[in-house]
C-alpha cells in the first residue's frame, strides 16, 4: 500500500493567457499481485485566476477524481510499464467580461459549470539505459480530453449577453525521457525533456446573443507542437519520499512554468 500528497502551482502566460493556476491532491494505491501491478485513486482541488481584456477576469474553482492502473508490459520490453488513467473534473467558473461602450469601459458578470473527462494511456521504459551514472527512462503517451461548458446568462452592465453551451475535445501525444542521477543513496537530481503534439483539437466557437444580435466567435487555437522540460530533486527520508520539480513549456496548452511538490509513503 502507498499514499501520496502533492500539488502544483504555475503561471499561464502562453499566447493570450495571463493568469495563475494550481492543484492540491491526495491519493492512495495498492499493489494487486506479485507482478507489481497496482491501482490508485486520488482526489484533488483546483483553482485558476486569469485576467482578460480591458480588466475582465475568469476565475475557476473545482474538484476532481482520478483512477490509475499500472501494469507490467513485458511484450514491449523487460522494464516496460503501462499506465491507464481516467479523470473527471467539475468546476464552477465566474466570468467578468469587460467591453468598450464607446464612452467608457463596462462590465457584465456570469457564472457557469465546466465538466471535463479525460483518459490517458502511457508506456514507460523504466531505467532503460544509463550514461555516466545517469539513468534514462523513455516514455510515450496518448491522451483524450473533452470539456462541456454550460450555457449562462450575464447580469449587470449595459450589454449583458447570453452564452450558449459548448463542448470541446482534444487528442494529444507526448514522447520524452525522464532522467535520474543519484548524488547519494537518499538524494538524486531528476529531469525530463519531452515533445508534445496536438493531434486533433475542435476549438468550438463561442456563440450567444447580446442586445438582440447573435454572435459567433472562433476560439484561438493553441500551438500544435511544443517542448517541455523539468529539473528537480528527489529525497528519500524516514517519513517518505519527497519530489520537488521546476517545470516549463515553450508554448501549447500547458502552463508556461510551474512548481510541483509530491510526498509519497509506503504503508
């Protein structure tokens, strides 16, 4: 048996984004058989705060549930492991829309629900090779996510709008390598380099009605290909293992930079 507590905090500054986001998570896992297969389940809370055009804002607070199954994948290599992850996230969103009336800036406010489902399949080749004392673990993964934003009606301001519900989905692939260099039996430097690819993104239009006229605005697309990287420290202590990482991406749908902290313990 094992348990973990972790969290991320980051800055979202790619493209037109300007904000911060974070998560806090706790979970437990159990080894299922002598092969090392295990199943884990975790729950968490999320938050994000973004500034938008002319002083508007988009704030979200949510909760999520995830389940993860890790299996040996001997057909792909002696050190190959397959990870299957399912995820559901529900969030409440508050949106303050700012707009220019010609003589001043006005604001209208709305609230809605956002539901997200995601699935990921991943293969890791754990410690596949070593170079100058550094262990390398290549990986590939494929993920699918779908989000549903409920329709809502704004209040306040001179031009409150009605927004229709919309559904967005994306398919993405990643490939990279994790690295581990031991400084001592209890301390190691960790790192990761990877490339991400958007295989299919729907980018639905934002549609609705304001002042008796309908509108239909296409959402901006994120870059199709981007790089990610991280560097961190792993410390094995008497009260568990601590992993601290600094992460970053060049573009794309991930945060521009974030810090992740994970504590895990075998029980």
